[in-house]
C-alpha cells in the first residue's frame, strides 16, 4: 500500500468524512498547519508516496519535487496552478486531476456574505452580545442591481439567487458565458465600466488565469457607488494588489465581503482588510462544506486506489506513467 500524505488540513476534517474509510489500513500522515518554508515541507513529505492535495493550498515546485524521491502520485481536484507539471513528468510523478463536481457550497457562501454584509448581521450580532442594541441598519436587495463577473457554473447559480430576490441582474463574462446569459434572459453589461458603475452588489466568479489576474483595478473600484458592496469568493489575485484596501478607505465601494486572500492561511489577523470596519472577511470557506468535501475526498482516494491497482484514472501527464513503473 502507498504511504499517503495530506497536507494543510487546517480544520482537521479529512479523518471525519465517511470517505476516509476507503483508505483504511494505509499508512497516512495528515498535517493541520502550513509548513513555514520549503525545508519544512520537504521534511514533512519525504516519505510520502501518494500526495492528496486540498485544492491549491500546497505549492508543488520543481525544487520540492527534487527532494521527494519516494513520491509517485499527486492527486488534486479542479485546476492545479500550484503544481509544476513539467517537473512532475520529468521525475516520473503522476498527476491525477479532474474538474470539480458541481457544488453549491461556494454560491451559497457568496449569498450568505451578500446577505450578512447588506443587513450588517455580524456587526449587530456582536453589538447585541456586548450588551448593546441596534446601531446600524442595512438595506434590502429587492430592486437593486446585482453585477456578476463570470457566468460559469458558480456565477450562474449566484445570478439565479439574484433573480429570486427580485434584483436586476447584469452579467459580464467571456463570449461563451455571455451567450449563455443572453439565452437565459439576463441583461448583459455594455462594458466593464458599466458593470462596476451600475452595481449595488458586484460579485466575482472568474477563474484565475494570466488574463484575469488583476482584472479588478483601482479605477474599476472607484467607479462603484458609495453604498455598493464588492464580493470576492473566487481568488484574491483577481484584484490588483492593495486596490481594494485603498478603495474601501476612500469609500468607493462602501463595503466589501471577502473570502480569499493572496497568501493563505492568514494568521494573527495579519491582513489590512481585517482591520477595516467596512470589510466582512471569512477564512476561505467557499468550497469548504461537509457534503461536497466528502465527495471531493472520495474522488481523491479512488485515484490513489486505482493507481495501486495499476489502473490509474484522471491522469494529466501520461508520459510520467512509464517512469513511475520503472521506479517500482
């Protein structure tokens, strides 16, 4: 049996899932805290043969791979920008990955943030617990404008929530997404500038690529209304570094709800957004919900078992298979 390693299980949740029994009997190491540097990460993983990654939390660089001679398999669900695929193939490390299963976890978290920020729920709940009563009143969503940037599998669901709440919904996306949005009767933003200027709530649902990195600029944020809400449950790097903090201080937009950060985990409240009264921040909860995470690991563990049976599935770099077999 392969020795399995699962890094960065911050909530110590993996062993609690029903799917965990699939790898019962395997030697397993699980780490609940992030490694401080390359040396510590290499030391932790030195005996691992099958590495089960939780999304993009752990960077798998060529330098790290060179120090993991026992590693044979890496499995991840969804995109893998954190993995050096060329180095994996050269070293005979098989990478298995596939598109994520459809999930409502991120859309639901997005809408929870929209509702919480709009009605000032965290602030008022904290005030009540501290002995106070009402201090700030929020607004309603009905009749206001929801701007959705990205009409993929998550953006579509969030747009539907906006419709259900009686909002005007406008869409900005790639050509394919725009065509689907048009077919479903959504209003299309005439321009990126209009998307930001018209939004009462603007939410990002774009995949991080070289083209979308820095998609949101300081100028875009400055166009937003003084009482508008900016929501990001996708990737922090979609926003130009520092632009959101500066914009919130300037009052355009008036509020933000953020679930993602440039460097995670954020410990010791070491991020400027956490110290702004008009920012609601959560610790990357978007995809982290019990039911979808159990399914996520069921897929991961099945890839490990299939590799052990010499019938690997979801292989991204088939050229690595022959080298992996030679290594035994």
